[in-house]
């Protein structure tokens, strides 16, 4: 054998599958965390791909604060300020219904909703 395990006979993967444990390729702070993968076989070659991520509806977010965009402000800096993690910029984009996150900071004076994660209830502002 060439040193690689066949995924069909890999004992760790078999155990995970039997125990119904899900594995993920993404960190918990990723917008893709928890999104399932699927496999497609093309010309005999299996390829794993990420299933589609549906952006939550803005109504599913509980606003905790509002932020007014300043000149030359960046969304990752805003996320670091409110969430303590600049990689969570996508949460602000989701809550403000933006497909292009950078559009949220293009116009100074725009008010952004800072929210709890989708589906988490809290005290409204």
C-alpha cells in the first residue's frame, strides 16, 4: 500500500460514521461551520463538495446594538470591536442582508445592526 488509507476502509472514518458523529472542515467561527458535505463521483473519481449555505433571513437576528459607519472603516474592525473576532464580519453582513460584505462600509453614516447569532433570542435594544 502507498501509505494512504482508503476512506471506505479507514477504521476512524468507519467508527465516526457508525457513531453518527459529524466531522467538519471549518472552525466554529466560520460561516460554513456545520454545513454538510456531499460526494459526487465523476468518471470514477469521488469529489467532496460543500452543500449550499442559505443566508438566514434578517428577521431571525436579534439586534443588540447599532453601529454608524465612519469614513474608511473596515467591517473586520467592526466585528473585532463588537464580537472580539474580526473573522466574524460575515455575521454583520448576514444580519444586514448584504451579499457583498464590503458594501456595508462604503457609505459613511450608514447604520449597521449588530446582532446575536441567527435564531438566538435576547433583550432587544
